[in-house]
């Protein structure tokens, strides 16, 4: 079974702090994704990566950056958090372009 | 660009009743279609998928969905629901050629009442 793990389940940060969210997958998938999930808004794509050191902006990249130095690891960076970044963050991976995605358990980030 | 519309944000049903969660998509090219389920405080899990072939696809826990190209729909159905089916359900679509991205609907919360 594919396993996608995320570094934290819950995080509480103060406005202006820097946050790293790490995601690791164990099935040698090429594609990895970061989403945020907010009530009534579904999943919105922040960034995705289709290869090591490659990244593409999603629908809402502002305020976020990403890093993919190794195939299995994809990090989401919030340089200076703001209260509107309070959300559930979901990481996912997929083997082939357009195929099903495998999700991690999510990180609930609260920025106060 | 593709888009997905889930027509109902909340669907309450009684246990053992049938249910249909509706999903429409728009795309000018061929697509892959998915239904995912999310239980409270968890990530999404794949429920079923349509990639090609038979337009009726089934999951191991009794859900089924039918790809209707002419109506651009991929509705999810179950003939008899259980309390444990209470969850949020997401429909998603991806294009054959969009480098792996999927577009998700806003989700439908299914609540099964005893």
C-alpha cells in the first residue's frame, strides 16, 4: 500500500513565523502535490511537482513556496504566516500524470 | 481548463436508504474521473475511478458510479447506506494531458441517520 506521511497533524503558530510542512511518500511516485482545504471551498492546489527540483504553481501559490530535493519528499514553506493561512493542508502523490492521488492525513495549521 | 460541480453540498439520508451524489464536469477533451471519500480528521481516500473501458465502475464497499459522456456526469450511487458511510465525498477530474493535476469539486457531506 502507498503511504504518504506528513510531519505534523496539528500546528499552532503566531503571525509572522516561518513554517515548514514536510511530506514523504514511499512508493517512488513522480508527482507530488500540496493542497489546502477550507470549509465550502473544497481542495485548492497550492503547488505541485512532477520531478525532483521541478515545481509548478497551482491555483493559490501566493504566500507559499515549495522544495523537492529528493523524489520521496516534498516540503511546503510558509515564509511569514498570516491568519488567513489557517487551514488544513493536505499532501498527495500520484504515480502517473492524471491518475489517482494518494493523500496524507493532513496538517491542521492554526495561525494566531 | 476543466471544472467540477458537485450539485449538493449536504445530503442527509436514513440508514438502508439509497443515495445518489451528483457530479458534473466540463472539459473539451477526454478525462479521467474519480470519487474520493474523507472521514473526519483524515486525508482523502480513493473510492473509485474511471480511466477507460466500462462506464460503470464499482468500489469494494458497494458504491458505484457511471460515466455519462453525453451528460458530462459521474454520479455516485449506493443502493443501501450504512451509518459508517457518513463522510465527505469529493468528485475529481483530470485531463489526459495536464501533467498530473486534478480539479476537485467542493465536496458533498453525506450524513446517514439511524
